């Protein structure tokens, strides 16, 4: 008996084998939003939403944004600056927004903001932020080129400049650890 989904998977995989247009793309083209209600399976021992549940949503939204930008498969390389600024409660509506801030030869930085809404009161609050780095992959699973990000607004320019600073810090840290015999 054949797998009824095998043909669809093969067709999808063939898309990733096609050449990718490397013309600069606006960050807005990668914009991704995931919204979900937090339920009991998301709870930690205190009865609040577990940070890991939020991190999973962050990685998922950021991964979608990176794929939208690269038009290729991607892998998460690192998560920087994951900051939890307020708790999330069971029953809250969580919205995760992700956008590619900047791209380099094969990597992209994705900025993510997480907000929670109390559905009964309508109160909305910023609960977490993060920056993730993804690398695009070719059909053989090797790093592949990605298009540059075209910043279209003052906010996008600011985020792109800040992403370049974070990238430089990551590279300095990597070099320093290598020289110290670590990582």
C-alpha cells in the first residue's frame, strides 16, 4: 500500500531544489503571526504557562518567517536575547509576531515579539521578545545563499542596524571562545 501523501511530499521537496531568486526582499514579506489560546497542557508547576511552551511558539513563528524570506528549508542556529517580561496565564490568547530583520550570505536574524491578551478583560501585554538566527539549506542540506533584506521603513532600518550589531557580537563571542579553547 502506498503512502497517499508521498506524491505531495515529493512535489514540495522538488520546490526546494529550484534556484532561488536572490533579489532583495522587504522584511515585511516575511512577516508571520501565530495566535493560540494557552491551555492546561501549556502549564508549568505553578499553573502559569511554561516558558518552554512560549519558546516553541517563538521558534515556530521565526522559522516560518525565515522560510518565507529564504524560500528554502531553514534550521535554527541560535536564540539570542530571549527575554520574558511578564507571565502568561492559562486562558490567555498569545500572539507571536516574527519578521526577518537582516540577512547575510546564508543566515538570517529573525526578531520575535510575544503578546498575551486576557480574553475576558481585553487587556493586552507584551510578555516576551527574542532574536533567532537561521541558516538556509539547499536540497542536500548544505548552507545556501539568501536574499538581502530591503528595509522599507524607519523602524525596519533601525531593526536592521541593531541586527548587524548583534551579529558582530555573536561573531566576536565565537572567536573569543575559539581562542579560549571553548565551544
